[in-house]
């Protein structure tokens, strides 16, 4: 089997989960190869994501590793069975790979929980707001690159309309609501769009007002994406150097605690809508 040319975060994640199952059993690669009747190189390439793996092989390996969680194994087999080329692949070569990985992560999510401090959530941004945010990029992008980035950002919004759309909770700080990217007209239109999107059955928006004081992780944006099973959850964070994806069990637990404490300081959904409307009238 030829190695993959463009390895995605989701493909790497499948390999990582197979490694976790093997290590939980206490088997080295060499020992696992003997048990499975294969070679160490095959296991190494599969666990790194360089080589694909069939659903049948996932189930066989999980069986030999004595993994007791059937739902987890089913979810891994489903990941292995994926053969679709997502819409984000149309942007490969134009955008950074982590932007494509984020779109893929959202596409497969069963739930999303995010906290935003200075920007609106990516899937809740309207076109003029996106243009205004991208205009502040350092270094500035070329016009052609700006168009591709804009197209990709707006396409991400379709995740809210797809069949089996994820249930989303967005915790948005008052600072993000009051930032007038593009000027008052653009800012008001973005706030109106936010209110419109909050009417969706699968979207909950909660505002963290300045009066709530401090809260964990206030200095960055975080998105917790729920997988088909808890073991496949992923934390996505925005940093000065790009997007980071975290999936270690301890980190997932820490970020769940962070989001729990942050949500405790937010207004309930109804009060949040009133708060957004009040700010829109003041802009």
C-alpha cells in the first residue's frame, strides 16, 4: 500500500487511537506484530496514519487487543471506512492544512462547545464581518488568497445545516460583541446575524458579560468538538502560530472543566439574546 500524499488530522487521529488501544494492552509494536500475524513496519505506518486501514482490520486488531468498548471500536471502524473527499479538499494547496483539518473536524462532529473572547465564532460570521477580520491579518494576504480564505470560512457555516448537524453551544464574551470590525454598520449587521442564528434548534448562544469578571483561559479561543464517542473528542485552540488540536485524555478533561467554569459565568440563552440586542442598539 502506497503512503498517503496528504495526511489529514483525522487520519492521524485514527492511527493514534489504534496506538492507544495497543499500549493500553501493554503490547510493544513487536509483540503486537506477533499477535496479529503482521510486521512491525505495518503497525508503525498504520498508527502514524501514513497507511490507511480497513474497518475489518480495525475490528480484528481491537479484538486481539481485547478492547471492551464496542461503541468505541464501531466509531473507529466507521472512521476507517470513510472514502469521501470533503469540500475542504478543494482548498488544499491554497490554505494551510490546519484550516482544512478544522473544517473536517467540524464536519464529523456530533457536538461543538466553544468560547470566543475577541471574535465571533467562525461558523457564525457573516461575509462582511469575515472580510473585516481578514483585513487585519499580519502579514496581509494577497487578494486571491483573501478570496479563497473568505470562501472557505463561509463554507464552514454549512455544518449547521447538514443532516445530523451538531448541537452547538457558543460562549461569547462581551468584548467580542463590542469589537466593531469594519465599522458600526458591519458590526450591527453581524450582531443581527448572530441573533438570527440563535433561533436555530441546534445553536445555543450564551454571553459572558464584563461584569462576570475573570474566568479560566480568558486569553484565547477554544473549541471543544465532540466525537462519535468520548474517546474521539478533540480540543481545537487558536494560537499566534496557527491552529492546534489536542486529544490526550488529561487535556480533554482539563478543557471540559475550563468550559464548565466559563459557562457558569455566562448569561442564560434568553438573557444573552437581550444582551446582544442591547449592544446592537448601542453600536
